[in-house]
């Protein structure tokens, strides 16, 4: 045993002895480095021997050494301070986390206490839990027969508004629709209704353009100067159909689809439903015509918040008009939601109003190409009209009339040939083409316009002015100025000098902007 102890002592002593020597030498070295008495002694020993330039070199050496020692001291002090500061910051962070945790627990405790008090008072104040919840914004817990806490039946619904729609329309009986009325009668009766019941005056051509637009697109843009009745037109049409339009005021901050449809709140486990979503869901229960007014639609970028709608409504099959709302399914989700998806209603149209001024964004071609723009730049002229009651109109009957007009008032082959020749002329002189989408809309809009009481040439004139020549604004007007006169002459050559006035007025207005 003595031998092993002696071995361990010598073996480990070699390491720890060396380590101790290093530590002693380190502190000894530090002590010698800061032994200012020794420095003074050395200076005194050489005072008599140094002279002239030697003293200069010696003083420089003393200053350099002093600076090095000061720097070492400074670094040591800063390291110590930083270490203390880090420890203090870490301690403060831990304290804050603990304080937040404590506050969260206290809030949960107080909420539970409040809910228990409210649930005990329900029977005493004569209100049911739903009424209490509406007044307080709190989710009330009631007691079941065994005295256990039981959530109110409505609290496990993540779609509150849509579930209300299910309850409201469960026993719905459709009204008696007027399925004998014609498109010209709708235009004339609406004009008289707006005059006699609402004090609003519209030119019959504006109404024909508005109703005809329902045949070619789901998005209609009413644009022009302020105060000419852009918002009141769809509002009055909703009153005329006895189904008020849903007015959605666009905000400058709108950037995505959640502004239209709402979103699922992961914290509350509830879906924040918008009024537009509620109206969409309600439209799936009946065959009334629904209008949504996107008021001041270009106060935010339309292609941001309405992008998904533009894509969906472009689908040729209405079975593909599907919007994903939630990624999963709850057992008590609204009846007309399937796998968390809502099918956009076929009986809804979207009417945007737009002002073109410094406070708004320019509407891009992507939006214009998919919409039907209608310019309203003049106030209606006052006229007398007989008292006209509202109308009960089925959207299927409206579409049947529009489809009948498409089948029986097709754009003539002669007019289509002239449009094709005009397309070639515009490509050659302006490097612009109509595009298949615009030609398709022309084939749908013009027959509907004729069916409403207009003429084929007036319909062509309007579509070309608002859908094709509008694109000239994106060109360098100074370079196309001389070409505009030639285009107007070509329009006269194709359609006659007395026709295509909308196009020619618009082109001359562009010339004046140069």
C-alpha cells in the first residue's frame, strides 16, 4: 500500500505541482509587471548614467510601458463590468418572465372567478347566457343538473354569424318571383323606382350598361368624378330588388384576402367573420340577387386584397368557385361549409366604385381586363316618373334573359369583321392587341345591351372605348398623338362618321392631355 501511495503522490504531484507553479508564476508575473517600486528603483540606478538622447529614449519607453499597463487595467475593468451587466440583464429577464407568468395566472384566475359569478347570477337577473355574453363579451359557463360547469351551447361554434344564418334560414320559404318581366322592363322600372321612391335620377343608357354588365362579368367598376351617384346606383338597385346591397368600405391598409373573408383566430379558436362572408353564406340559401359594393375600391391596391377573387371568378365552371376558409372540419361547422370550404354564390355580383385622384391607386390592367368599367361623369337630369314599386327578381330568371339575349342578339359577322380589322390597325400603329378575354366579353356584353333596349353599335362603341382604347393611357401620348387622328378616320371608315362617338370623344380627350 505504501508503494501505491508513493506512486500516486509522485505521479499526480507532477501534474498538480506544475499547475501550481504556473498559477504562482502567473500571479508572480502580474505582481512583477505592476511592481512600480522596482521601476522607480531602476530609474534611480540609471539617473547618473543617462544623458542627452538617452533620456529621451528612456522617457519614451516609460510612457509606452505606462500606456500598456493602463490599457491592461482598462480591459480588465471593462471585462468585469460587462460580466456584471450580463448577469444583471439575465437576472432581470428571468424576473420579467416570472412576473409575466404570474400575471397570466392571475388573469386566468380572475376570468374563471368572473365567469362563475356571472353564471350564478344568470337566473337572478332574468337573462339567458347568450344575452349575458352579448352584453359583456364574455363566454358564460352554466351549471348542469349535477352542478358541474358546462359551456354554453353556442360557445363551441367557431362560425357564430354563419351559424345564425343557418338558424334564420332553416324554414325559409321563397317569395313569388316576377318571372314574366323582360330586360327592357327591368331597366325602365328601375329608373322610375329610383326617381319616385328614392329621388335618384339616372340616364337610361347608364342603367342599360349596368344591367348588361351582369352578363359578361361578376366584377363591375363604376368610376368617375365624385358626387355623380356611383355608390347610389347599386344601392338603389338593391332596394329595387328588395335585397339591400352589402356595402364594404375599403381601407388603405387592406393587403390580403382576410379583409374580405375574415380569418381563424388560433388564440380564441373562433373565426373572425366579416359582413361580406356572412352575406355570401346567406346567398347560398336563396335565389335572390345579391350585390356587394366595394366602396372606394382603389384606395388600396385591388390586386392585393381581391386577387384570389379575380382568379376564382375567372374559372369557367362554377363548381370551381371555391374559397378555403379553414384547413380542418369541426362537427358543428355551418351546414353549407364542406371540408372547410365555401362555394361562392352564383347569385352575387361585386360592384366597385373608384375615384381617380391623388389619394387612390391606379387600377391595373389585370383588374380592368376582368371587369366591366362604367364611367359616370354627369349627374342625372331631373324628370317626373310614376310611383313604381320594387321588384322580386330571381337570379336564374335574370340569367335566362341575359342568355336569351346572347343567343338571339349575337354580334353580327359584319361587326366582328370590322372589330378584327380594327384590331389589326391598332396592332400595326400602336403595338396593342385586344386579347381573347376582351373579345369574349364583347360577345357577351353587346347582345345583353341590345336586349336591354340599346343598339349593337352603341354597345361596341362602349366596349372598345372602355376596354381597348383605355389602354392607350399607358403609352407615351406624345408619340401616338399624330396616330390618333388616323385612328379616328379609320373608325369613320369602318363604322360611319355618325357612329362610335364614345371612342372618338375618348381619343380626342387623350390628345388634349398631351
